[in-house]
C-alpha cells in the first residue's frame, strides 16, 4: 500500500478535466466567488431571449441573421443566491450543482473539506466498480453492509466495506477513474476524514445518476440510487430541502463533531427533483456550533443551488443557534 505522501504526490501530478467537462466545455474567466463560467458550444434556448448578429450569407450579398444564445453565468447566479444565506460566524460552506439535462453547472467556494459520512457513497461506488471489474455480483454480506451503510449510516458496515475495497488506496484508485481530482482517502481506518470538494462530490454523483460517461453500469447505478432513496427517516434532511416533494430526492448526509474544536462538519449530497427536472447537488460545510446549525446551512445552500436553474429564490437564511 502506498503511503499518504505518495498518494498525495500522485494526485498532485494528475491533470484531469473539471467535473462538468464530460458534459459541456467551459471557459473560466474569473469574477465571482468561484469564478465566472461561460459555456461554449451548441446553445440551448435561454430564458433571456436570443441575441441576433449579422453574418454574410453564403454565396450571396444578403446578410443572414444568426441566432446566438445569451451567455448565462451560473456561478454569478449562485453567488448572488448564496448572498442571502446566513453563514454562522466561523463556519464555511461550499456548494456545487449540475443540471444533467443541459450539462450546465455552477459552484461556490473551492475549499477542501472532511467528508464525514458522505464518503459512504464513494465507498459504495468503489465497491461496485471493483465487483464489475471482477465480473461478479456483490456477496450477501456486502449487500447487507451496503444497505446498512447507506440507508442507516451504519459506521461498522462502512468500516467493513472500507477494508473490502482496500481502504484509501482502493478508494483513490476508483476515484481516479471517476474523475475526482481533489479527493484523498482518510488515513488508516479513518474513512470519515477523507478530504474532498463540492465539485468532486458532484462528479461522483454524476457517475451514479448519469449513464453517459459513467464507469458504473446500469445495474450498479440503479442499486446505488435505490439505497440513496431509502434513507432512514431521521436522516432525510440536507439537499432534500430543495426538492419538490417527499419522493423527489436520493441522498446521503454526513455529520461529525470534531474532537479538536468541538465544531461540526455537516455535509449533504444527492439528486433532487425540482420543477420536474433533476439536479445533482453537493453541499459541504464546517465550523457550525451545533449539528442543527449545520443542517440549516446545508439546506439553505441546497435551495440556493437549485434556484440557479429554477429562477426561484429558495435560499432561506440559516439561523444561528441560541
């Protein structure tokens, strides 16, 4: 097994395409909290109307009108929506969103965060990929562990599957194929201290929820989606707050009180359905004084992310705990 330093050096040497590149090309030009992003390539009808420009007609003297879609800076829209989200003193938040239908996405914040239990989705994805490579189905024991790990966030089950996939080494190898460029497995048995970004988590969600370009086959994706749609009642918070109804989500949350600071890591990732369309959303946070405060922050950020596409301002400010 490679050392932590070796793994990090290997990842630092990689140069991979960003999370949204598999769906549509972007040009980063700067200017917002996460950089203004302008889309290139074939346009989709936009809400702002078309911009016309003149171009010489082929083989004639008349000018032919060419319709050009106005550029929509989704990062700027997300930054504006996040401006209405109250971030508790000392806390930090990063959020990313992808609309699979159009291939457009947005991000806010670029920091690296502890995963806490959202890494359980990554562990499951790595397990499914390894099983595919071996041409086998999950064993009865693996299925039992996977169900408990995702639906109930059972830590012992996560530890068992962490060992099965080869711990951080196995997770990192799978993530290289998944296109996660800033995620590093936790040291030893500490899977909850895996480091990641909101953008990487959306890249992982894309592997699970979008067929095009996924390393996972249809049965693997369907299996993971099913588990994420059956989360225990007390854990159905986070990105689900941005969904239209009770059944419009598939998610996994993570929460961890750091012993060194007493502050909370609270994260949420998943697919939400809003306005009849699916969006992939990842929110990672740290520094909340209570778990409830962190949950409120993740939910407000998820609403802000989805509002980038729905045009509805659902970013209800997160309230500080008393």
